C-alpha cells in the first residue's frame, strides 16, 4: 500500500468513526502524532517488544497521514516522498549532522 492509498484508507476510517475531520483539526492531529511518538519512545526505553514499538510508530504514521490530507489536500505524498528522497540523496555525507564532527573534535 502506498502513501496516497493509506491516506484514503485513513480518511475512510475517520469518517466511519466520527473523528476530527476539519482543517482546523490539523494541530490536534499533529499533537496526537507527537503523543504517539512519545509512546514509541517510552516503549523503547521500557524494553517493550518490537511489535509494541512498531504499533506506536504506526499510530504516529496514521496521525501524520491523517493531518496531511487536511493540511495539504491535493499534494501527492507518493510523488513528494520520491522528490524528497532524491533531494536528500543529492546532499553530502552526514549532512545536517555537523554536531557529530564537533563532538568528535572535542574528544581529541
Ligand atoms: Mg498508541
């Protein structure tokens, strides 16, 4: 299943369950995504099963995709993913992680 198909499936679930479904609900959905991310982190710290950690990460993805359909309708996330992947691949090795070099220099 691709991102656009997942987005449509989530929309159907939201409508079926009567969940928040307006553009003004986007901040709530993004907050819920953060909460699920926190649950994933907590599961990791507590040494929970891989399945439990994966479940929390999937919850996060659900909320992100749900928010995306309201925040940026009409944007093809499959296409956007490939464009972003291409852009990231064109960047230098360890781009955006200059702090790693600094901390290595501080150890010497
Ligand atoms: Mg959860």
